[in-house]
C-alpha cells in the first residue's frame, strides 16, 4: 500500500477538465481518492461551456481503475460552489479535499484593461476559490478534518499585460492566510500552489498539453505539479497557510517576509529621515517571515515595549 494513500477520502478538483487540474484529479484518484472532476468547459478566456472535458477525465480515471464523477457547475457563483461540493456529498457521502484550480486569463494591462476584465478574473480565481471552500467548510468542521489547496501563481509578481490575473492570484494568498487561522482549531489546513507548466494558459498546446516541448523550450508537463498538490492535500501535510511552487522537476517554497527596517526614536520622523535611512529600510539581512498579522504586528512594534 502506498505511504501517501487517499483511500476513504473524497476530493473535489475544480478546473479539472484539462491541464494542471486534470493532472491533480488523476493523481488523487490513482492514490485512492474518490474525485469530483469539476470543469465548466469554457475557453481560456472564460467564454462558453462544454461538458466534454470533465467527462473525458472521468473516463480516463475510471479506465485506470479509479472512481470519479463529472461536474460542470460554475465556481464563480455561490450556487455553483455549493453545487460542486454537493456533488461530492451526493455521490460519495463526504468531502475531505478541495483543490481550487479553475481559472481564466484575458491578457490586458494599463491603460487598456477595463473593470469587466478585472471583475471576471476576481470572480473565477478569487471568489470561485471562496465559494467552494466556504461550501465545504461546515463539513470540514463537523468531521474535524479538511484540506484545501488554492491555486495562486508566480504571475502575481507581475507582467505588463496581466494586471487582472496578477491581482486575482495575489488575492488568493490573503484568502488562504486568514482561512488558515479559522481552520486551526478544526484540523483544517489551507495551502497554496503556484504551478509552473506549459498549459494552454501558459503558452502550451491547447490541443495536446502533454506534447513534448518545442526545441529550446523547457519541458514543463502538468503532471510535474501534481505531486506537490497531493502532498498538500494529504492528511500528513505538516503546514498551513503556505505557498509552494512546483514544475519541471523543481519544488520550492514562496513566502512573504519583512525586513527589520529602521527605527526612528528621536521625536517625529521626517521625510529626510526616511531618505537618509533608505538602505536600512530595504536591507534584507535579518528579514523575518510572519506567521500571521498578529505576529507581524508584534515584531514591527517590539521597540515600543
């Protein structure tokens, strides 16, 4: 028996009809989970719907000996999020794991990006993650167990034409950090994955995302991300509120940190004081990684006590 088995566990994976989500769903099923394969089946830009992608992945899982059902509800609505979790309860009687992977991308930057572009990204990436997590939460609390993996992105570091995508993906970090605290008394852990794979969103082939990379390009298959997600979704996962990257054979941690900075103690600080101490304010030696807002506040204000 595998050390990292999901026997007896039920997992929902959103955006699982293609690419990275498909890889997550297949690996969890291979390891014994019963899986709800959710995918609206829309375009990369979030247009349209198609039942085919989710059903195809279910057929792949079943052909390999696993257990799965398809779901095509829209994560971006409260009703859709509740229905997705409802699919797990109706078909398998419980919910243990939620992997929020559904996403869209509509390339645009300032000044041409409009409010509708931003709102649509937030609806799918951020509100979609909230909708499914919130729907599963009472069941997690009741059973004193749950695992949530939200999908953020290195895209939050910014490109000149991904403003809405970056904003939405950064928002999932704050969502996870606060949910982590709510989950601690109940055995619920919430973490984030920042995948690196050549999917249709990442510039890969829309027709065959498992195709070999072009000459001179890195080989970044979706399957290379899934082991990290499976570990974060497993009962033995030791962390909560953390961000991990995975892809192309590399696995790493991303984190938010603070410098020690400069402390002004002789009366009110001036703009000139800030300018004179700019190097100290930005000096990364001795940085620290706050576990939550209260930990950061305690460190930031320690010179006051």
